C-alpha cells in the first residue's frame, strides 16, 4: 500500500495500514495470487466488509514487500 501510495496511483490507505478501512483494496493477478502469503483472519474479515470482492482480492497494506514479489501485477479495485 505504501509503495502504491508513493507512486500516486490512486490508492488511499486511509487507516494507514491497520486493516480497518478497505481503501487499499486491490485485485491480484491470478498468476500472482498463490505466491503471496495467505491473508490473516483480520484481513479476511476486512475484505468481507467490502461491497464487491473477487477471489484474488487483497488489502495491499497487508502485503509485505519482498524482492521475490518484483513484477507483482495487480489492479486497483474501484472505490465503493
Ligand atoms: S490501508 Fe486501510 S485497510 Fe489497508
């Protein structure tokens, strides 16, 4: 989320990464979805509160960057 925010691509991240707002919702490309760590219960609960999610929806604030994620492809979810 912080990387996306720094690049000013339109991610809000209102709660600052505390998994509480959903404004960092992204759709991870299918080929990348299985390469990310599984979401924690807190993230799943937050995603469940969003009006529209997809199978590969994630909260970008919960994706901890690592070099092996170089090339990660995702789409910003539309704001509710
Ligand atoms: S920044 Fe609020 S849930 Fe990710």
